[in-house]
C-alpha cells in the first residue's frame, strides 16, 4: 500500500518525507486555505519536496473552467495530479485530462456507483471519503470493500483506490487488508502509526540493560575494529 500525506503544510511534508515513507501528497481547497499562502507557490514547493504524485484540486464547477484551472496547475510540475469533484462536469473534465495524458484524482466519492463512473471516466485515482461516511453513521470501510471488489472484477478499470478522509490507523489497516492501493494520511495519523506502548516499554528496558554493560557500539575499543582484529564483513 502506498502512503500519501493529506496536507498542504510544507513543514509537515518536509518532516514526513524525510522518513522515506511518503509516496505522494494530497491537498484540497480547505487544506490550502489553512496555509494562508499562495496556492501555486505552495504547490511548487510540495512538488519539489515529494517526487511522487501531488494532487491539486480545481476550484471551478464547470468543465471548461476546470480544464483551464487544471492545465495551469498541471504546468507547475510533472508530478501534479489534477483533482476534480465527482460531478458530471468533473467527470467530463476527468475524461478530457486523461485523454491529454494528465492524471486525475476524482474526489468526494461516497458511493460505489460513483466509483464506477470515475473508473469509466479514466480516473487515475478515486478518493472515497471513509471518515465523512463514518461521521454520518454509515460505514466508510464498507465502501472501500465494495470499490475494491468491483474494480478487481474488471481488469480494464485501471483506477486506483485512494482511501481518503482517514481518521485513524484502523482505517489504514482495514483498507490495506482489502487491497486498497493508496491511503492518504493526515500527518498526525502517520505519526501515530509508529506508536505502540510495548515498543516504548521494550526500548526503555533494552536501553537500561545496555547501559549496565558499560559498552558503546561506536567506541572502537569495544567493537574490535581499532586493531583490525575482528572482521567487518557482514554475514547474511
Ligand atoms: C483528500 O484527498 C481529502 O480531501 C481529505 O482526505 C478529506 O479529509 P477530511 O474528511 O478529513 O476533510
């Protein structure tokens, strides 16, 4: 499963990209508004930090203006993916961008029927919003299961399932079990995925026991490399 991060915050993107775990970035108008910065400048910076796909969403609602906005956004960098809403105009724009060779992320998907339309419009990604479905008492993960099943039944559907509106690690784990291609994670959720109390406890105990040995792995007196007496060759 690939991980995108769901933010337009350059500091967060830089920090998390350094983990080597970030395959791409998704933004939306709300995330860009939070930065208080110029969209094109922010987009340029994100694309320079992360070489993978960076989704940039159009703000227009009619196909023609979506196409003009999307072409402008796509010119910012080679890794820009144009994000359009799952509306008739959005899907017309999706087809046009796809035919031009520009990848599209169809966003605001809340049903399997919509996901079928996105695939037929040639979307590179469809973004089902699991968290927002959970918020209204539906089961967002059921939608992921349905879309994965449907797409798997039709090998000519090349659209990837990009799990969006992720609220916790369980959304990621369950979607991964279903075979969803990508999850886009708010930074706090990616950070939370590292954590387990037994990891912290175990590490604390190992460090305490290690301190008792009085040794330092980097100290050449104790690692045996000072006089070349021990081989540094690795064993498989
Ligand atoms: C990403 O592409 C979506 O815009 C985002 O995941 C929506 O998340 P939210 O429901 O937390 O706003």
